[in-house]
């Protein structure tokens, strides 16, 4: 399902990571990595299906992307950040 929905230019990297994770999952300790790979690539399917994804990615890499500080984009950002930091201690 993931492979068929990925843009062509992403498929080789997905297959490389997937095959590596499948081999590691033969050991139960490696199963978590397989789940992570599938989760990340399912998010990649969503991201790459959005209009302008590759153009926006290029703008980020070139430093020309329009950005918004987290404080302006996320209501209560400072409080959320402080709470997350407190949980880590």
C-alpha cells in the first residue's frame, strides 16, 4: 500500500529501508524498527501527496521558504514547551 502511493523518486529509498527493517525484525528486538519505518513512510505518503510538496521542500533547502515562528503558529506554544521540558526532567 505504501509503495504504490509513493512518488517514483521515493520508492527506491523506501524499499531499501523496508528490506533492512524486515531483516532486522527477524529478531524480536528489531520489530520496533520495522514499525517505525512503516509509520514514517506512511506519513511520507501523506506529505508527498500534498500539492507543492517538492517545491516547498526545495524552498526550505534553499533558505527561501516562508516560515512562521512556532510562537505565532501554535496557540500556547510557550506553555506547551515548558510542560514538555518539565516532563523530561
